[in-house]
């Protein structure tokens, strides 16, 4: 089974010139989040870490309120999307949870959240950088061997190896 967790970042001019540095900062934050999650699992009633940061466990009630607020004030879906969402939910959830299961946190489970955060590592990441400059570069580049070609949509792309060292 494969799941995707997506982070979209709109880059400034400085960020556009150094997307790997931006990715480093994201992974540093995720590393800090994993540490806070592990601390929360070991100390579930603690509200702050030894460094003075809030623990992961102390954020869960805040997330619950945020999800409830987002659910209450969400924009209505297009009818076709709404039907598709409901039909999918009817297969996955009991009848009394069909409309709320994917929008509200019904039973917060710190261990599950920690398990998810532990998967957010550089080794498991797929980083996609989409910039107009890169597109014009790839279109103008005549060295065909530099780029792979996606067969269905005839899209050219390249793969660069990166190595992240995050303490």
C-alpha cells in the first residue's frame, strides 16, 4: 500500500534559486516534529519538551478543534464530487460516520499520529520542483539523454539524486 503526504510551498525568488535548501528546512522541521512526537509518546501528559517547545500530544486537541472548524465552515462540493465522496465513504465507514469520517477527528490516537510522522523522512520523499524556468530549460535543452520521457503524455523530466544529512 502506498500513501502520499503532500506539502506545497510557494517559493520566493530566493527560494526559487535554492529549492534544495528549502527542502532541507522542511526536513529539519519534520525531524523536530518526529522528536517531539517520540517525546510525547514517552511522556503523554507532558505539555512541553525539555527545550521548552510544545509537545506533539499538546497539539492534538488543537488539531481536533481546527478540523471541526474546517468541517463546519467548508465550501460545498460540486454535486458530482459530493456523490463520489459519499459513495467511497459508504464502502469504508459505518453509516453514522459517512459524512464526517474523513473530516473530523473522532477518536484521537497519539500512537497513530506518531507512526505517521515517523514515515516523513528524506529517504522516503519524492521531491517535485515545478518552476517555469525549469520548464523552459527542459524544452530548450537538445540533449535528449539528459531527460526521461513519460510515454503517455510525452512529458520530459529528469531525476537528480540528493543526499540529505539531517542530524
